[in-house]
């Protein structure tokens, strides 16, 4: 080796001498053989491991990842009894120390059971054709999610239930082995009979397995959800934050609440949507008890649930009896018949939901008398509401007191969106509301005001101008089909000019009003005092031709859209 290195050095030295004598013929010094061999070693890529993951390895990994373990008091199968025969933890010996612990042996036996279930499942899904290798089974199981088309055929899942007697047990094993638990549960939820649920629950308990799901949604129309499945799911999904059961059928809310209450469960749900379910037969205290079970609930949606005012009254009383202060910031009870609800009950509901920001009670057949009583009770309790959004669309409020509406605005100082479309309001009511606000020196935070479809033929332009003055941040004003006249709009603009107002309006909709007597100059002035206006909707207003020409020409010079046809 030494002589080889000397020869290499000699060759390198000779090359340097030749280069110094003839630079043209100069060549790069040749690398020594030793260095070349080192470079070749570095250039070689490391070989990939040829070790293949077996099905047992995959299942063992998922079993550990989901923090499963076999309960010590769980019933042992005959095979387990044979495995544990002769092992006594109370008298350790040298031979005992060399053996795996009972816990490890239990878990390993569980891995074997799950592997067998996966093999059976894959055979069923392939209509009797078994997969030959562990790799194929792992690939099939790990791809079970919503993106894979091959799993979307419901008939395959139905076929499995026909082929297997212990489907609940097998499905529990499948859920442990898959990444997307939510997908598998959504596929099996519609066909989970009480027997299937019993098998699921037994295996979940045996392996101390809990679902890691945080959000679950079943919103297909007329979907069948068994009561036992929902109870099982809620009991075994401790991390659940959002549950959407809109339109689910056959789920008995009374039974669900009763079982959860008996188990003394307190769940950390943030969002619950049970809208479009028939809750007309729910017991008086069940909804209040439901809120006690979900004390951290922030959004509750019970839209179109056939609720009555009596049921809501009872819900509120149950909350008061339990001394509950709810965390709700969004409550939707729209499209229920609440004509028999009491105003004091609504006020109490607002009192026990001090963080409520959005209240939707649209189309609830409520009268102005109910709203009057609600506001008066709030005032008596010295309540200051946190409401950002109030939706009372479609309630018949023709008998409401205008000053009460003004008081409602006063006790809701943060209100940004007020929707009173189609509420049978009159101009007199809106006028009284504005006067109450002025008397209280209110400056409203409103961004959006919707009063379309009300009969405002008797309103004055100065009232509308004053409304704009006390709502300096208003961006969207909708007075569509309110029976306004051109004279009223002219007077509104004059009032704004007299007050030196510069409006923040982005959108103004006064379509569907008969404005044949409006003047073009007032509309031009309206545009001048609304420099941020992007859309002015005056369709079906029967505008005079000269007004249309003036407006069309003006809109060619500003960044906006003028609709008039």
C-alpha cells in the first residue's frame, strides 16, 4: 500500500512539472486512487430498508396511537385464558420476569383480533375475494376516507351487515385501525341498529377506546339516526366540539337527554345544530337539561323544530332552577310558532345568556305585545345586551310601541345589524322609534338596517334623514317595497343637507317604491353626500325619463351601479 501511494505522488508531481513547461498541454492533476475510492463510497446512495411493515405492525401502531389498552377486568376469551395460564403476578420469579407482562399479552391478543377483523372486512368489501398480502390490506384500510370513490358505495356497507353476525365488534376494530374515524362513522350511522351499537360500545369499553373526532355532521334529508347510536357516540367522543344533526329523524331527544343526564355527563360541545327536527313532543325540562349537559355551548341552532312558546318557557325555567349562566353567543330559534311565549321569558333568556351576540327569532308568529313585554322586563332588570345581530323578520309587529323599539336600541348599544323586514311596521312606529333615540341622545353603531316590505307610506322624510343622522356608520339601508313616495325621498335628502351629513352608505335599496314625483336634483344631491355609494337600486320605481337620463349620465362619472329598470 505504501508503494502505491508513492507512485501516485510521483504521477501527480510529474503532471505538475509538465504543466509548468507547457501550459497549453497542462492537465488537471489526477486524483489519487485512494481519493477516488473514497469519492465512490460517498457517491453511493444508502440502500433503502427492505423491511416490510406487516399488518400486525400497522395495527399495533394504530392501537398505540389511539391510546388503546385492554381493560384488566374485561372478560377473557378462551385463547386469552390459555395464554395467561400459570402466570401469577403476585409471585414473581426469574421465569416470570422473562415473560411479557399480562398487559402486554392482552394488548397483543387485541392486535390479533383486530387483524382478523380487518382481513374479514376487506374480504367482504371485495365480495368474497380475499387480499393476498398484508401490504394490500394496509393500503385498503388506510385509504378509507371521503376522497376515495371506492368507499362511497353504500350498498357495500349494507352487504357487510348482511354477511357478519358480529358487525358491531368488527366495526369497532375497523375504526381503531383507520385514520378517518369520522368517515367510517358517517357511513355506518344510518344502519346502526341497537345490536350493532351494543357491539360497538362493548369493544370501545373493552379497549378503553374513545373517538378523537372534534366535528361531526349528518345533514342528509330524512336521514335515519337511531337514538342508541347518538347516545353511544356522545358518550365516546369526549373531544367533540361541533355536532350537526339538522334534519335527522327518529332520534328521540327526550331519551338522549335522559340517558346523558343519568350518566352525569358534562360535555364540552361548542356548536349544536338540531334544526329541522320535530321537537314538538319534547318534555318541558329536556331542553334546559340539554343546556346543562353542554355548559360551554356557544352556538345553538333550533331553526324550524316545531317548538312552541310553552316549550321555550319551560326551557328557560329549567335553566333558572339549575342556576345556569349560559355561554351562548349565537341562538337561532327562527320559524317556530312562539305566539304563546311570554315576553318575560324572552327577557330571562337574555339575562342568562349575557354573552349573546346573535339572536334570530324571525318568522316566529310573535306579536308586538310580546316584544314590548320583553323590552320592559329587560329594563326592569337593568340589562345591557351584548347583541351584535338581531333578526326579527316576518313577525307581525303592527301593535308594537315605537318608543319600545327605541328603548331596545338603547339597551343594545353594540347592535350592528337590525333586520325588521316584513314586520307590518308603519311609518308612525318608525317615527316614534327615531324620536326615542333622539330623546336619549343615542348614536347608533348600526352597519346594516333592513326594513323592506313594511308600510311606510305615512313616514316623513325628516324622520328618515334623522335616522341617517343618528346612524353615522350605516353602510347598507334596505327600504325595498315600503310604499315610499318621491316627496318623502326628496325631504329625506333635504334633511341630510340641512344637517351637513356625509353618509357612509355602500348600498341603498329603495326599489319597488313609486317615485314618479321625485326630483332629479335630490337624487344627484343624494349621490353627492354619499361619496362611498357603490350600488343604488331603484328598479320598479316608475322614475321620470329626465331623472333616469340625469342619473345614468352621473353614474358614468362615478364608481357605482345604478339599477332602475
